C-alpha cells in the first residue's frame, strides 16, 4: 500500500450546548463524505450546557470517532471530568497552565502516528481568556519552544484559546515553519482571515463555533441582553437553525507545510 504524502485534518470550533452538539453529530457524516479527513479535532469545552464536558458527552464523541478533543477556560466547570480523564488519552487541556492535579498535567498534548509521522496536538490558553487560571498561566511562546525543542520532526497542531485576534496572530507568526496549523478558539465568532503564512503554517484567528445562528456566541440573545443590562445569568440558545464552523487543512508529510486550507461556515 502506497503511503499518502499528506494528512487531511478537520478542526471544529467550540460546540455550545445540546442543540449544537446534536446538530454537529447529525451533520458529521456529510463532513466526512465531503472532506474525507484523516483526523478530526473539536473544541469540546462548552459541550455540556456550555460548561465543560461530562462523561456521557465524551462517550458520544468517542462513539462518533472524534480523534482529539481540545478544551479551554471552561475545563474545570464540570467536575465530572476528574472522574474519567485519567482513563482516556485524547482530551488535550491547555498546556501552559500549571495544575494542582497531576491528571491534567498528563493531558497537555496528544500524539498520534499517521503514515509513520508523529502528529502532536496542543491546546494553549492566553491570559485574556484564562481568568480562572490567571496565576498559573505560563507565557505560551516559551511554552511552545520547550515542547518543540523536544521533537523538531513532528507535525504540530495548535488550538490557541485566546480573546484577541492580535495575540493569535502573534503566536501564529512566531511558530511559522515550526507548527503546521494554528487556529484560534474561545470567541465563538469565526474570522475570515484564514491563510497560509510565509513559511507554510496554516492559520485562522478564530475558527468559530457550532451553535445557534440567532444567538450571541451560542447563548439566547435576549437572556444575554438582560444579563448585560440587569445582571444575572444567560441561557444556551435552544432554537435552530444551527451552524457549523470549522477549518479543513491538508498538510504535507514531507515538509510539514499546509498545502490547502478551507474555512467552513455551514448553516444547517
């Protein structure tokens, strides 16, 4: 059997709550049919009612052959994750955070071998997005340097969970020609700046979300307006239609550069 000269990867934005979760799972076969991806990664930190990821929903993703699940600032919002994360290996937590519990330190990267090539998925968190971890966040550029210096030959895929487009651009240019793909998450708003950087790294400031179209970052817009004006809580949007935001990339196995990049914004 002839080896492929590329790996096809689909990365999916933050999946926000039940409706978006079901819409994504239902649309997944069409994504597979159209892109015939080799690996799929999703940001799962908003899966369970917008707050973390419980075991039931992790199993759902596992049953539908999701390869990698990245997280973010809502990592610890659902305490059930403490009960199961040490039994699995494909959840990637923000690596530049110092955790009190060793089980999270064991999930700072996920490595998979594809066609004899190691592919490493990383999840980084910025100070702008990680207020809950503020005192424990290490500077992400130096963190990447330390990881990269352990293995120059791997293909690196980075989910950078950050608030500002500037800091996402900065990281992407910093790792250009070392990481193969950098995509932003956290804002839930897809940007239209997808591009291949001068030295071959694929990049988008924010890949977006899977959530209700008529919503504020996946939340019911009226409840969010009330929250802004009067305080209180906001609620996950429960009415469709929903949209799928994602990014498709083809990466050369020979030089680790992106050779194709396509932004996906699909209204269901």
